[in-house]
């Protein structure tokens, strides 16, 4: 059984990371990787005046962002072309029209010179307005060209101040260009309006939104997103789970998206041959305000409703996504009379326990992403998922034997002590 919880957010991109390194069969029906050019990432940083606030681990938001950027630049993969764009870094005045033009390329997208990029970041001082919409338009132009993955990582502590240019509409416009660009957003303030705006921006392009309140969280999240850009581009396929296994869609290896209502259970089916192993991962994103305590359960069961193995995870409201997964290898069996390996239908049931306060819309359901991978199983898979205990059977057997031996020793010592006492 695999259990996994990771910080992350918005509308479903975490499983692009979960599927890294998984080789889909040539005949896979979904999630085929594409793109040959070098991956490109543009880090867009809010340098508006509010970044002076000292509420991130006792330091200013700007200082935390600078440290995070320095660590990210050190860890950026060689194959990633990275750039840095600022918004609100240069115009300190009160003219809104001028303030809404204040976005500039601090470091051009291209092969990374870490020393030069760090030097540029060190010069930043919180200054002006928050023109998120104009900055996103410019950042999209920074990444134009090529068929490799393209990703904008927007980090801001406030809402856009340049309405009526709605940054959410800007994100939709960028998505409509069809250039395969994803926008991930990070909010440095736990503010409901900011959360809604950044979530909308991310969802429009299939990206993620994350609220961060500590410097190490910021560093880890940006690092994760930059690393993700270096992975093969995978296009998820929309599917619709059923209310029961017998009506569920049959899925092949690939990446799938769905929507799941609060407290709902969705079913999917996978055909598994003897000697193959099923690997499944599920992520559910909270794209609206939900109560802090929630959970996710994925079960693999037989068509007769006998549970084979499960994966589960819980959330506490600090991240916007919860993920888990499972593995089930089907042992080699004798061939049947037809000469074909024995097949089995495995039902995957996904159950969530999200809830929300009154007034929060429950439709459409929460974004769900499901990765299915059917691969050749291990040579000796009979103990991996037996009755849902996996290799825990070895531990259970060891504990039984150890307990039996300990009981024998303790009984012998007790009898010896009684014998000595009687003699004395």
C-alpha cells in the first residue's frame, strides 16, 4: 500500500509528479507524453509595497521570497530554461495607470546563469502596485515558441489592483491560445479574496494554487513546480466514474480527470492479467473553501466486493490537495483452457470526506485526477497485497513467532523461580 500526502493545490496537477518515471505501454489510451524542446519556466514575483510586511517566520515577505528564489536557482535542473519576471518592482508613485504598467523581465527565459540570476534577485525592493493581469500577459510572451512544457509560477501576497483587466480572464485568454502553458499560483497571505483569485487563475490553465505561510513551504513548492516542468508533458483524459462497479468505465494505463461531489463515491474498472501489477494514484483538489478536516480513500476490490488493498490520506486544511495510491500485483496462475492468461476485473472505488460551510457551492464536484498504470508484476508478488496487508504479513508472522518464543522463555523462567523458592 502506498500512502502519500503532499502540499499542493488547485485544479489537479499533482499527479503529473506522481506519474514521473512511469512508462506507459505503447497502446496506452490516455496520458501520452509530448514535447521535445527544452522546458521553460517563468517565475513571476510580486514586488509590490505590501511585500514589506514581516509575517513570514518573523521576516518580511520579500526576504522570504528572495531566500526561496536563491535555493530554487541552486536546485533548478540543467535542462530547464528559467526566467524571472517582476510586477510592482519599479514604479513607486500613485498614478494607477502607470502602476499597472509596472512589470519587467528581471532575468530572461533561457539557459540559467545562477550567479547572474541571484544578483538580479538581490536588487529587488518592495515598491509599487500589483498588476497581475499585465504581468501574466507579458510572461506568456516570455514563454512563446517551442513545443516543450511551459509553466508560469506566480507568487503574490495581494489581489490584482488593475481592474477591469481581470487576471482570471487573462488566464482564460492564455489558455485559449493553445500553447500548452500552465500557470501555478502561490499566495503568501491566507486571504479569502486572494485565494479565490489565484485559484481561478490556476484552474483556467490546469495549474495549481497553494497557500504558503512559511519560507520553507515556499521554497519546497516552487522547487517542486520547477522540477515538474522538466517532466514529459502529459495530457489527461476526461472520464466519468459511476456509482457502482458494474456500471464503471473501463480504464487503461493513463492519466484521467473527473469531478466528485462532496462525500460521493466514484467507481472505475481496470482489467488485469495474471502476472501484471496495477498501480493507481488519486488526487483531489479543494478548488473552493472547505472545512479543514477531510480525507481521501481509494480501494481496489473484486467484482464480488471483496477488498484487496486500499490507500488513504487525510488533510488538515494546510494544503489544497490530498493524494494517495495503491499497488496490486496479480500472481501468475495456470492458463485456462483457451491458452490465455487468467484475467481479473479490479474495481477502483474513490471516496472523499470533504465538507463545506453553508453557502459554498457543491457543484460542480471537486477536481479529481486518477493515474492508472498496468505493468509487468514482480517475480514474487503473492505477498504484496494479500488481504490488504501487503508485506505486513511478514511482520505479522514474525511477531507471532517472537511472541510464542517469548512466552516459552517466560514460562520456563517462572517455573524455575517457583522451584527455587520452594527449595529455599
